[in-house]
C-alpha cells in the first residue's frame, strides 16, 4: 500500500511539473510571436502615407492630383503631390531710366 501511495505522489508531482512547464512554454511562445511579427508591410505603408499627409497639412499644403502654376510640390502624400502656395511677392515697378544726350 505504501508503495502505491508513493507511486501516486510521484506521478502527481511529475504531472504538476509538466503542467508548469507547458504554462511557461505557452507564455514564452505568446511573447515571442507577439514581438517578432511586428506590423505588416501594408500597415507600414499606410502609416507612412498618413504621416506624409499630416506633414503636408502642417505646412498648409493640400494633397491633390496636380499642382497649379502658383504652387510648388513639397512632397508626395501617396501618389499625389502635396501642393503649397508660393509666397506672394509684390511686383516691383521697374524704373525707366533715360539718358539725356547732349548735342
């Protein structure tokens, strides 16, 4: 009887060790796959596009199909350019210089 009880306790202890090992293994695998995967390429591209659009709006630009002649391309939002108004410069009147010729 004592031999059967001792065998039962040994089996019980080894089962507890096995369950603990499996729990640790599951925790490790969960951590490993969560950290190693990272964002997919499409998520990364989408995030980069959103950052470029945000940067365009921060410099008071507009993402559109093409820029007008009074705008310049700052960067590209996705495939369309980020157009920013050129600074307005008041035209300066050119002075007409005449020379007086003495005869």
